[in-house]
C-alpha cells in the first residue's frame, strides 16, 4: 500500500468516526438507569412466562402453550425439524401432546437479559412422561435453551426453544 493510499484510508476512517452517531450524556444516563431499573422486572416477567410454560406443558394443551410464543417463534425438539411460526409450532405441540403426558418441573440455571427486548434462559427439567403409544411412564430429564423476546405489550414470550435429553437412551 502506497503512502497516498494509507493517507486516504486514514482520512476516510477519521471521517467515519467523526460522523458516527454519538449518544448524548442524557441518553447514556437514561439507558443505564433503564437497565438497572428494569432488569429485575424483566427477570420476573421471564420467570412468569417460564412458570406458565411449565404449567401448559404439564397440562398438555397446545392452546395454553401458543400464547407463550412469539408470532415467528421456533420450536426445535431433538430428532425433528424445527417448527417455525405459530401454526407450525401448534402442529408440533399437537403431535407431542398426542403421544406424551408430562409431569416435569423446570429449574432455571441461568437467566440473562441481553438487550431491552431480548433475553435467554438455560434451564433443566426433570420428572416423568407417560407415553401413550406403549402405555408406559418413563423418567424424563432435559437441558433447555429458551430465547425470549419482549412484546410491545411488555410481555416476554418464547422466540426460540430447543432442548436435549440428559437421561441416557433407553
């Protein structure tokens, strides 16, 4: 690279830095205050959604699960294709509940609000599932990853959900 090119590049980078938007002190202060003030409330909202999901799963009703997902939510169970969007998520849960009756409890291992409208939770669940196709109750244990999105109404919903079993295969 010639000296002329280095100078040109340095000038362009300088202009880009100078033209980049710089948040005002007021905006910086309000953003920090917003984060410190809202994180406990956001975490409580996410825990509420998790409790509702736990109850809906144990209740075996797709209609109770669906409101907990975003419109573009994705359900990613193991050994299956992803269900993308509410209608696909509904069809996937219909199949799950057709075969399984859950009696599980979720424990939140990690809950992080990563942006004003985004968060994730790493969870573990354990309990039993009754398999209708072979009339047997089995021990159930999974590790899960939930990605949440806060809606315009302030409610936290599941945007993405994936899990994998932690019990050894039968």
